[in-house]
C-alpha cells in the first residue's frame, strides 16, 4: 500500500493542528503549572499533566515520522 505525498502532507498538518489547538486550549485555561507568583492555580494534577505531555509527544513523534516519509517520497520523485 503506497501513501501519496499529498496524503502524508495532510497527515502531518492534521497532527500539527491538533497539537497547536490542544496546547492553545490548555494554556488559555491555565491548566499547566504557572509561575510561583501566578494568581491562577493549575487545573491539572501531576499525573494528568504527565499524560497530556505524553499524548502531545506521541502526536509530535508521529508527525515527525510522517514528515520524514514525505521528504523521502519527495526525494524519490525528483
């Protein structure tokens, strides 16, 4: 099964949009630990924050793998 470069590009962009949106929502809602002088308390406990970091890392790793596939496919097309 061959994946076209446009399919790979769309997969990379989709993962990056999810990561960006996810981070934006979390930051806007003060979900992460802030400065010591911050007037907001974090909404996430340590375990929940760790799970979110891991999920974002996995999405970023998938995007990186697909970006490498895209670059290899584009190099082979030249």
